């Protein structure tokens, strides 16, 4: 018996009811993730509390510390933990989503979907032009920062306790990973 497969698009899912479940599209396949754990949520909260005031004080653009839909193409859509859009690109911001890649995406790696953040999202954020990608690793207690150059991510470093994160998108931000990686 033949089975018809239909790749989903943003149009197919944009009117799903709001829930606490993360809903993403990877090459048209619906991926649903459970609510993040306490350490994950504390870390995203601490990162947001440190980065948002700095972005606002410098008038850099819009920073989101709760998931917002990011539409990279009709079959690829994510809800990053944190993301930033420069003020000259705010036209990409719609009511409930970004219509294109943010300038910075920060993902706190969950043990239940480590490969999703470090391989699948890494590939897609690189492919669709997210300028900078941070991977916050609670297990290893460090933050890896990648910057896009000539269509490929290069490492700006792996930053841990006592070091200052280097970012090209948020140049001048003074942030020690120890300040934001929740230790429960």
C-alpha cells in the first residue's frame, strides 16, 4: 500500500494552538520537544538578563529571551532559546516570527536532543545565514561561539569559567560563562 508523504510548511503549522511544547520544522518534518528542564530554563533566563539590558543600552536591535518562531524557508522553522536581530534588519520581525535568519542564535544544549542542537540546527543555521551561533553546554560548563564567514562557521572559541566570551555580533559584551550557566 502506497503512503503519501506531505512535507509540512510554516503555513501548515502557524495556526497551531499555543502550548508549552516547542514545535519546529526540519526539512518539512514536524519535531516536537518537551518543556526544557530547570537548569536549561535558569540558564536561558540568566543569559537573557545579562544580554537584553546591554542590547537596549546600546540601541542595537531586538533581543528575545523566550522562543520565537524563526522561518528559514518554507520547510525549515525553529524556535531558538535566545536570538538577536540588528536594528537595520528589524523589518524581518513579524508579529509572531522572524521571516529570515536572526543575526545571533543561542541554544542551550539539552541532553535529550544534543545532536539536534549541535548537528541539525548547526547545519541549518549555517546554511541559512545566521551570522553567529552560540552553543551553551551545561554538561561541559562552557559556551562555544561560531561566526559565519564565506558561508561556513568558524570557531571564535570555547569559553568557560573566568573567560570573557568573544562575539562579533555583540562586540564589546562582557560576559563570563560562569555568570550564566546554572549550577543546580
